C-alpha cells in the first residue's frame, strides 16, 4: 500500500472558488511527475484518490504511466479521517498493490490509527509533507510497517 499526500498546490489565499477545484502549483506539477518512476517501480494495480483536483492531479501521471485510471473516492477527501482508515484497510485486505492519495489532515490520522491499533512504528518524527509518500506493509489484516519517503525536489 502506498499513501501519497497531494503535491504542492496553490495556496488557499491564492485560490478563488471551490477549494475542491484548487490546482497544483508548477512545483506540484513537477513533484507529480517525479513521483512516477519510484511509484511505478512498485507496480501498482489500483489508484484511488480523494476527488479533490489537487489529489487527482498528483496521481494522474502515475495512472497514465501504469495504464490505470484514477478512482475518485470521497472517503479520502478532507475531513473523512475514519472513513479513510476503513478504505485503506479494505484495500490492504484485498491484496491489491494500491496507491491512495489524500490530504494533510487525513494521512496523519491514518498513521496514528495504524500506530495505535496495529503497533506500526512510524519512527521518531513522522512527517506528511506535500508530495511525500508512506509505504505501508501488512499481513493478515494488519499493517506491520511504515516507511516514509520525502517529497521529490523539483
């Protein structure tokens, strides 16, 4: 399981209109492209994303390279902490090599739940920077390890 925080987006102050449609910044577009090679090497079979445009745009280059489609899922949207945990657990149980893309409020909650419920060691300073990745490994319905990969630097 690969968990991606969306790449750098325009700031909320720079964006006028519905936040769900806020786009990636030029830096974020570069980050999204730089994520393709390392994530493609893990041979994903499914890509599920928050329906917010900045999340979909983060994993779209990967989907194109992998010949997959991005599946928008509201359970990964901002504010859906517990629903996101349930989705990630169901994807892990399915045995698929899934990539999920979500937000800076959802991913920390997910990591805390995995640490508390499954005993996953997040290391001394778990981070969730824009464009960063967590590789989650699991076995028999539980997650067993988590490894953080810092965001690519354009």
